[in-house]
C-alpha cells in the first residue's frame, strides 16, 4: 500500500494549497489611478530617481528622501502639494571609471538615512560600488562631515537589501561587506565613550546567505532586533530550505575581555514560523513593522507584523504577528549547538539561564565560550494564535506599515497598510476572528524593485517611495461614502456616520456618537431608524425595440456585494431568458414578456439596497436587419462608455472549486489505478501472494 500512501500525501498537499487559496481576502473597494475617490499627492523626482529610503521629521512637516545620487528634503506640511525644500547632490565623480560595465549599479543608491540627533543626518550610499557615508545638517542639507568609506555599513549594490538603526547616536547595521555580497555582517559603529565598535564572530558561521529586512530597537529590553531570512543550516533537506529569522544584540554589549574581543557576546537568533496547522509554511520574510503596546499594557505585548511569501508556490502572501513576550521566551530557553565530528545539531540546556540575556561581556571565559557556540535558539517563535492574518493569492505583499486606531465606540483596532508588487496600497483592519481589506489604492503602475513605505500617524498619511518619486496617500477619505449604509459597510475605523450632518466624517474623541460597526458592518443595527437614508433611485426609462439585445449595467462600489436582478414584485429574474454577466450587468432580448421594469439589488453583510432601476419602453421598430431568421439590432450603449474603474467580479473562487473537484477526481482515479494494478499482478502471479493475500477487508492507515 506504499503507492496508495504516496498518492494520498500528494493529494493532501494539493488540497492544502487549494484550501489556502480559498482563504484569500478581497479588497472591498478599489481606487485606480486618477479615481476621484482618492486624490493623491505626487512629487516627481525627475533628476534623482529611486526613492529607496524615507525619513520623517519629528514634527511631520519635512520628509527626507534617500534617492539615487541625492538626498532631498520635501515640505509635506501642506495637504494638497509636496514641494522641494533642499537637495544635496551626491553623485560619484569617477563612477564610470570604477564600475567596469556595471551600468545598473553605477550610481549612488542611498541605503541608510537616519537622524543622529535633532540637528544632523547620517547617510550611507553604495557610491558606485564603493560604499561611502556622510553627515548632513537637517535644516539645509549642507555637509557637516565629509564623505568617508563605509565598508560594512551599507551594501555595494543598489538592489541589495540592508537595514540600520541609530540608538543614542550609535549605528547598528546589518549588511554585506564585500562586492559579491557573500560576507554578511551585523555590527555597531560610531560607538561612544568606553564602548567598542562591535562585529560578528567569523567562526562558527553565524549567518548563512542572509537577506536583511529590518532592525528595531526595544528600549525596555536594551536590545536591537534584526529580522532577516537565510538558509536553514540546521535542516538536512535535499533542497535548499530558507527560513525567516529574528536575531538580537544588546546595546550594552562591549565584547569579551579575552574571548570574543570586540565581538558580539549577546548575538542569538531563532526561526520565525508563519504557518497554519497542517499546511506548508510561508517561509520568506519580506518586511516587518512594530506596533507598540497600549499605554496600560506590558512591553511584552509589543507586536511585530511580518509579510511572508512561499519558497515553493508563487503567488501566496500573508501577514503573521509575533509578540515580544514570545520572542523573549524563546531566547531565554535552550539552544542548539553544532558538532563538527557528527555533523549534527544537538540541544544544550540553558542551565544557568544566562544565554540570551544582556551583560554577558562581563562574564567568565567559560560562559563566553558557551555563548560563542550556542547562538541558535532550540525553539521557534510561533505566530500569535498560530494563524495567518490577511492572506492573498492574487497579489504579493512586499512592504508593510501599521497603526492602532480608536473607533467611535472606544475600542482599538489595528490597521495594516500593505504595498503589493503590482502597485496597490491595501488598507486592512484586523478583527476578532478575521481580517477585512477596506480598500486598495493604485499608487504606481509598473513593477518596482526599489520601494519604501512610511506612515505618519500625526498627519494621517502614508508615504510611498518608488522609482519615479514619492506619493502621499491619506489614510482615509470618509466623504467618499455618501450614505449611512455605505459608511457602515466600509467598516473603516477612521469613519463614522454623523446623523445630524448627514455625512460620513472622520472619527474623533469630540464626536463619539457616530454610527459605526467595524467588527460586523451591521447596517440594520446602525442605520435602520435614521432619516438620512436615500430612497430608491429614480427609474431610468430605456427606449427599446422588440427583438433588440439590451444590456442593463449595475455598477457597485463594493467588490464584496452580491448582485441580483429583480422584478417590481421583488421576485428574482430567472436565468432562462436572462444572462447576468460577471460585471453584474443583465443581458437579454426584448420581447413583449421581457419589456418590464428591472431592479438591480446589491446585498452585503445581510443588507440589501436597490442600486439601479430600469423601465423598458417598447417603441415601434424601424426596419431592421434579419439575422438567422430573426429581427435583431446591436446591443445599445447605455450611459456612454462602460465604467473601467469599477472592478470586475473575479471567478477565482469558481476556479478553485473546479480545481478542488479535479484534484479529488485525480486522487480517486490514481488510487483505483494502483489497486487495479496490484490485483492484476496478484492474479498473474498467484505464488507471489501465497502468504500475503490482499482483500477488501484489509485496513489501510492514511497519514
């Protein structure tokens, strides 16, 4: 039965993949480029492309941009326009001489842009394959300290990812320190007082071909956490297996006195697991954002939201959350150590409970030797609830930022802003048991390799940097929703319906009596008794002729709403004489029995509303062409060109259902084929089964 078991495992894997695809969530509303529902501000960097790094001033009025060959300061204090304040041109003068034909990287790509203090900026760029750093003044971008070589602080190439963060004027960096990108390094620079500049120990190999993602400072722990992905050396797989990691170093680490001199004594790393039970993990970390705890919560409640994709299956993307408490617990536990003699990883107990804690640089040589070998935590950090948050099989997420928002009822919700590879910024709110993508906004049209995202909570803006410049996106546009029903169905924690002003307005502590239901979107509970509800639309009279093909459109702002067509007595239009297309429109031929009044009805979250009414009036038919023995005319175009900004219904779910049935059929056929082949072999060779007969009563244990 080994063949049946293998087939069953393959089928199980395929069904798991289909199950994942069915869990993908759809944005409720889509705003395409130029849509009046979302007015965006764009600053086009014509002479300094590739806005790779964004940095916002503490007062949120100035946006500093690390671009190609330049550092810019932009005035973002005005709501409708972005203007240039200052520009520092940082073009390598002898770039062509040392690039050696590397045209793609023959420029100065800014990789690090950080505040040293309130008056000075630190910048580090690839500088045409020869990294340099510089210090600039905040107000004028004038040079405060001339450019110097910066090997091991930022990468050589523009496309290579790195991360860096300043803590008390000291720079913690994760990058590669060679042209080929094969020598990864996590280090501290610009150390103050009696502190040493620190780097990683070169042996044993602590990093395995990493891609650095993000670095975050946790003041309550006195630690800097680095997030990255790398080859999982502890797994003995035939195929290369990439794992996502979180690593830590302590800011008070000064290296050992004899062992690990000027080397990290507190470096430790662990695997991050973003995986649903009995499914393949999403193992490729793409980006991370930190959300601090509420004022009355422990720092251990700090959340890290990460974007993950799959190594094996393209098109899958999801968000997982991890808590600081869980990360601390893993680093306080046991560790793995590598034994060269056996080529195996074994678990060593953290008996003295010193591994993973700060202050090790002052400890004994024996403890430092133990820390040198035991840097990989034995346990992995599991996602909160071991579940995925927003998931998608239609677009890949690439960047993330997030914030907590207080709704009208005083409850706090987490809102995620997810940048997709296809150029959309999705806004999702996390609910108790699910996620809801409120909207998606198109911010660029061409695929981007270099991009960045930054949130300003004070200004209520998301800034997106890409190859052509910087675009500013308001976190909400409540005025887009014209009725209480639409305002409530949006389930946007930023917006609520004001029954007195008869408008959807931003939520504030001064106006907490707004009608809003973020968790359930119940229009019946919030809007039933309000007088501001719009009545049914005015019927549109359509002049038609007998035997004419007509197309009645029904444009909806929500992709989650279901469309149905009904007669005046509320009965559903049958499918026999009528065809409802995927965009919701109704197509049919005019006869004396079909020349009626039609209502387009949308249903969302249990709430139904009439979106359009058409009343057909038959006119005396002029002379028409005869096609196939019947009198026909072309389909009339109602209301001009069709609305291209309205998203079309996706048949993805139907495709998944068909695929599901197809996989089941293949599995059944495969099992039957194996069973038939075995029975045939047994019949052809009776002596082969003298002592091992197979019958239908034999039990089979499936995995």
